[in-house]
């Protein structure tokens, strides 16, 4: 059967194509094509992002520019995602990272994330996802994304250079518990009531082990430092066959600092 071109569609094209309309949240857009009521191609003037929308969405301005920072005014999705993609582990992790760094309520609840930022590359989800699924152990439920191991001690940036997947038990060893331990160095406890010596403890596999009592906190810390670094090497060897080589090497060279 020969297809008959609908005059109504032709008139609609003439009415809309080339016209600039405002969106509710993403600025003005121009209509590039009107192929059908469910196939209208538009282009956002600010970013140049091209999207295909329904005619109703177009007329209401209920259209989305996925190249604008829509997530906490920072995160750029980068493409029109499917429902399944929003459920992907990479997307959930990406949003979690953005919340840690830029959600004031989250930073108030978890002050350890104060000062954390996200690299320009990671601010775009499509970049993050492409990187994410290439990483060793990204789909292993026993591993979590870590930013601390490969970062300089004074850095708090989630980036393609500083992030790596680690076993949960190794990741937990990199926390410093600074907020709960006060001014004392890591691993050092104040003398018990009536005592004068500083106590040293280390937690291994969920159990506390006392490492002795020492006259000053510096001496006590050095004992803890040696024990913790050796323990990290033990864990590195335990997980060697699973770890990214960068993570393994970093664990074997890890230095516990008195400023941690």
C-alpha cells in the first residue's frame, strides 16, 4: 500500500521546526525535527545537547538537558538513560559519591567527608560508568570503591586516578577514626585512671589485641605503626590474586603517619 503523507503533519512541521521554546528547568531549546507526536528532536541552546521527546513534553517545556549539572548542581548525567540504567550499580555509586561531597545534610551527618570533591571527569555519569565497568572487581559484592589508598594523604578527591575497588575488610582498615579518638595518635589510648603509661591496641579480624604499655605517645604510636603496616601487608597477600595490581602495590608500601 502506498503511504500517504499527512497534510496535518506537514503543517505541524512548518509550525514547530526551527522554533525556539523555553524549558522548565534547562533553558531554551530549538526544534530540529518533528517526525511524529512521539518523535520530536530538539537541541538545547546552552549545551548543544540533542534529545528526542514527545510533542506534549515539547509544548509543556517538560524536557531535560542531560548535559546540565542536574544532580546537586554538580553531576551531569551525560545521556538519556533507561530505567534499568538508573538501577545500575555504577549509577547508584555515582550518586552516593556526589551526595558525600556536595550534599550538606550528608556532610553534616558524616564529617569525615568534609572537603571531599569529585574530579571533572567523574562529574559526568557516562564518563564514570565507562571507567567503572572496566575496573577489576566492580561487580564483586565483597568489594567497595575506595578513594583513600591511592590518594596523597592530603587529598580527598574521587577521581579516575585515586579510586580502586578493595575488599570491605581492607577498606575498613584505611579509616582513621579521628573524630572518636581525640588528639591521640592512631592506635594509642590514654593511660588508665591512676596510670602513667600509654596503651596500644590493634584490631585484627574484629578482635582487639593489646600491644603493650609505653612511657609516651610517640613511642606507643611507633609500635602501633609497625603492627598496622604489617597487618595491611598480610591482607594484601591474602587478597593478592583478586586485587588490582595498583592496590596491591600501594598496600605493600602503605605508611601509617602520626598525622593520620
